[in-house]
C-alpha cells in the first residue's frame, strides 16, 4: 500500500514538473518567435505514441504499441524538423542546462519505477 502512495506521489510531482516545463518553454518561445531545435521532434513523438497504442492492442501486445508509436513519432518529428529548419534556433545555455536537469529527473523516475516493479513483483510471490 505504501508503494502505491509513493508511485502516486511521484506521478503528481512529475505532472507538476511537466507543467513548469511547459510554462518556461512558452515564455522562451514568445521572446524569440522561433522554436528551439528539437521542438518538432518532441511533437512527433507526442503524436506517434498515441497512434502506437491502438496498434499494440490490435496486434495483441499492448506493451510494444508505444514503442512502435515512438518509432513512428521519431520519423514524423524528423520530417517536421527538416521541413521547418528555417524556423528553428539553437538551444540557449539556459535551455541546455534545463534539458540536462530534466534528463536526471527522468532517470530518477525510471529508477523509481524499476524499484517499484521489483518490490511489487517479490511481494506478490
């Protein structure tokens, strides 16, 4: 039961972080009127994953669906990045630092998920 509370708490913290990220990103884009490099790639992945979930359900393996969707999303994002290359700007120093911090946060959530899985797996036995 305690693990479920921790996981829900981590999800709430993750949602709060995502909201802060979106707010900061929006402020940066308003200043420059151009998108940072990688903007369209993240949009493509965000579009591809929901497309992949029904594909996974249709083939009978829901776990592989988001992976297929992510691959489709990378292809979509790469084509959008190439199409809108003139609208992209390099990342600022602040954005690069923020991106590195986000990588550590995501790694932390991944480790938390793995620990939760292992603990619940062995508690079920």
